[in-house]
C-alpha cells in the first residue's frame, strides 16, 4: 500500500512512504512552478502590450509587434478542440481564448479564464484586428 491509514481515539493518522511523499511534493512543486511562470508571463506580456499601446498613439500595431507579445505568452495545447483542422499526429492545438465566452454547459456569457491580467494584450489585439482607416469591427472574444 502507498499510504497507511489508522484510526485511534485521538483522530486519524496518515503514514505515507517517503518515496510517495517525495513524488507528491515534486508534483506539487512542478504545478506551483508552472502557475508562477504563467503569472510572470501574463504580467510581462501585459506590461509590454501597455507600453506598445502608449507608444503607438492610436496607430495600428504591426504584425511583428503583435507576434512579440504572443510569443511572451505560454499558450497550452488543447486536446479537446475537435473542430480545428490539424495533422493527424498532432496531440492538440495551441489555443487561448481571450474575452467573453459562453460555456457549453451554461447559457450566460462570462470572461474566459485566461483573460484576467491580459486587458492590455486584448486591447493591442483589438487594435491590430482593425485595419487603418476602417470602422471598428465588433467582437466579444479572440482565439
């Protein structure tokens, strides 16, 4: 057994083998490390997007400027996107939806889980989508 549970008059005791505990701690540390990296990447990308927006002064950002911001983000592969064409051997598609989404299980719109902290990235992408001299194109999300 990986863990041994015993019950006594003072409560429940859990004894875990050292190898199991070490493995669990390693998994927990890896998870924390990934969350910290994502938080850092989000903050850095959003700060850089804000700097670009200030410098642009209403001008449409170039493809290279937008690519610079996107490359700062960790965009995970989604294995559940069945409606996206990709090579047969691909394990998923790198995707991130920013803005408003409608979850399949619920009917109400909500802010996507990846959006918080990326407001300036969203604004930069919105500015990039609109061609110079063209009226605004309304949208609720960018994937």
